[in-house]
């Protein structure tokens, strides 16, 4: 495992540096390194690290969500409440509708299989979107209209919605039935995640204050360990409660960080955010290299031009959903275009659940995995490159 971690860090850093030098997003280099080092090409990564790949990716995602929560201003978010709520479900619904309508004709699947495919493909990637929104918030791009805050909140909830739909549609594909309770789990998961996270954040802030008042100052590094540990417990709580009550662990983590930021001084908040930013340097490499390692490049050659056409057509449906979410807001056309670009990338969710239909023995499993792989290879670089190239031209600088 140690050798594999060395490969992940050294090769990932080298590829990211090369991409930065030629003005490409660092994520592209990391994904390519993962694909090449992964089990489907060179196969140099140890099986032990691949067996815990999903947990390592989740840890990396927790780190950037903590940094995002510490950077998020709730007063700004309240100003864009309706669009943020709509962004958590409407673009994914529109993209899902695109797959249900067109996949039977382009890919030869039935409607239920098309729904399963759409549920896998409809999620935006928080791993690609969230770091860029944090960067925009810290550097005051688009913050006058709370654009990065809105996109960050929407992307954080989007995955919950899509995964619930995925569970429901795979159950139907296996011969089960859709239950109203499954759909009710979506708002319950969001509300409960926010509430539990806020309570944890408030408790932590009181603990840190009490320790300071008794002259037992908690060092910044120790605070990081405590906050990370509580975050892991919140995510684990989602697994413990699964099947009993719906709770979004990742949303709870973001909510906890927001409450911590609200209840601590500006200096402490800035110090915590800075330390999580340093942790993200290593976590980013682990996240994207292992996402790349989960991509089976062999399936791409089997999909053909029809799958490419399906991915791009579905993105048009998704873009229409984003535009509908922003109707009636004060955003300019350029700012709305940036929001459309920010909602293109797919990676994390597709790498996590793309192979599930195949493992379940569904007839559509192979084609779903093929389209998921293709979508990652197309949209992750496209969205990342688009955001990095467009934010200076499309957003207003408030620095």
C-alpha cells in the first residue's frame, strides 16, 4: 500500500503540474494518472488501496466540504434560497428525463433501464464543483450575487436526490415496486442532515469556547483532528441509520462547518479554513487519482458514437434545467452561462455507482457502466476546464 500511495502522490503531482503549465485544470492530469495506474491498464496500484478506495475518496470529499462550509456565508445563501433549492433537483430531473426519452432510441434499452442509466448519470460531481466554488468565494468572484454559494449548496444536495432515485429505479428494474416513502426520504435526508450537522457544529463551538475560558486553549491542529473525527462520525451515522431514517452525512458535515464558522471568531475561522486548505492538497490527489483508477477504459470502445451523442444531448436537457432554476433572478446572461458550465462535470457519483447495475446482474449493467465511464471522461475535464477558463469573463470581481 505504501508504494501505491507514493505512486498516487508523486505521479499525481507531476501530472497536475504539467497540466497547470499548459493551462489545463489539474484534475485532468490526476484522472489520467489514475486511469493509467489503475487495474485496467498498468495495474500497479495495490489491491489493498483499491479495496478502500471509496472510503479514501469519501475522506477527501469530507475535507473539501469542511473547507466549503467554513467559507460559506449563510446570510449570502439566504439571498438565493429558491434557486439553490431548485438546483438541487431540477437539472438532474431534466437530464434524467432526457435519458428516459432518448436512450431507448439511441442505445436500445427499455424505459426502466433508461431511468436507471439516467439516475447514474444525472448527478453533478461535488468533487469537481466544490473546490472551484470555494476558490471563487475566497477570491470574491461572483460573490456580489452569491453565485458560488448557490452552486455549492445545490451541488451538495443534488447527489442525495439522484442516489435516492437510483435506488428506486434499480429496485423497479429488479422486479420491485416504487414506494412513496422512497421519494419522501429526499427532503427528510436534507433537513435532518442540516439539523444534525448544525447541532454538532454548535456543540463543538461551545466545547472550544469552554476550553478557552478555562485556560485550556485547544491548538489549531487539535481542532482539525476533532472536527475531522466528528465529520467521520456524521458520515458513519448515515450508514447506521440506513433503512430506518434518511440522513445525509455529507450535508451534515457542511452544515457543521457552517455553524462552526458562524459561532467562532473570524481569526479562528480563517485559521481552520487555511489548515483544511493545506490538507486538501493531499486529499485532492487521493480523490481524483482513485476516481480515475475506478474508470474501466475498456468499456469506452464498446459504446460508440451513439453513447457520445446521448451524453451531450442529456447535457442540453441539464442546461435547460439550470436555466429554469435561474428564471426570475437578477443574474445576467453571462452569469447564467457560468452556472450552466459549473453544472456539467460528473465524476464522483458515477465512479461510485456506475458499476452497481452490472454487479446486480441487470441486463443494462454493461451499457450503463460504459456510458458512465464515457461521461466522466467527457464532462469532468469539460466542466473543470470551462469553469477555470470562464469565471474571469463571466463573473464580476468583488475583491
